[in-house]
């Protein structure tokens, strides 16, 4: 099994979920942004990896646009060297259009995360030789207003169905990449990793989420995360 086959299976299964009553709009970038998403998996996902970073789900100007986790357009295009044409889904919220690599907005979380990787490892190849970044849930949920609806806020029945599918894909990814560490980017992701992996020799921790909604992140996310990694005895020295 490969990361691509895991991703395609995940996409098929989550596409069968009935999300209409819970979310006015649901986007699946594994479908409409499959090309750049799979470019990311093929280019940087060959394992094993030492540390797997696990995010929650796509941000509106990141993976939602580019198919890459935390995928701010500038970082994906100019640092990772990935750029593809995207065919947007037919049913879009007017306030949340899919513009792909033409999206003019910056994804703050993605800019922070990938800038951290660039500043500490210089090249993508150096960073990805030890690290890999995925999202637990690939779907984007929106309320009628266009406001983001996070997976933990979904109705329990739908949430349980979603978590089962995402848990299976996450476990398959862990089995393939054989990481020593899984680091949740934020508390939600850490909890999902703990629940999905159960008793395992893999160490599970977390780092501060780079969201601009976090006052701590706004005071210096990179410095905080560097301290957290040092406390976990995870070296930032390129391999």
C-alpha cells in the first residue's frame, strides 16, 4: 500500500458520508485538488519518517486551495515546487471560492508552519527526510454563513462515522511511514492520534497550533515550537 492508495481510499469513503444536514457546504480537496495532493505525497512522502505531524483538517486558504496540508499557495509553489491546475467543485460557497494556486490570500497557519521548516532545514528534501505532515480529516465543513465548522463540532453520529474512516487511514499511514513520534498540531489532533493508535510503542505528543486565533501563536509560534521540540528531545539538526 502507498500513501496515494491510502488517500484515494480515504477520499472514496468520506465522499459517501451524508453531511448535508450538518454542514451547508462540504469540500473534499482529495477530489478536486488530487493532482497537487498526490504530487506532495509522491515527492516527499517516501518513508520511513522519524516524526509525523498531524493537523486537524484543511484551512480555507491552505489545503482547501492547494491539496497540501497547511498548504499556503506561496509556500507550496515556491518552496515545495508544486503547482497544478485545479478544477473546483460545482457546489461552492460564494464567500469561499476555490481558486487553487490563483488564490491571493495567505494561509497564516501554513505560512508559519512551512516557514519554520524552511528556516530550520533550508530545503524541502532536508525537512522531509525526517518529517512528514498530514491532516487527520481531509474534509472542509462550512456553515451557511461560510464560517468554518471543525470536525469536533459535527453531530455525534456523523462525527463517529467520520472518525472511524479517518482513524483507519491514519493507522494505515502510520504503518507505512513507521514514525517514532506522532505530534498533534494542536490538542484535537493529539487526542485523535491517542484514540486511533491506542497501546503503541509510538510516542505521541503535541505542538502549539500556528493558528492566528491563538494568542500564544501570535506571540511567537516558531520560538514556542522550537522549545517544545527540544523538551521532547526532538533535534532540529538536518539529517
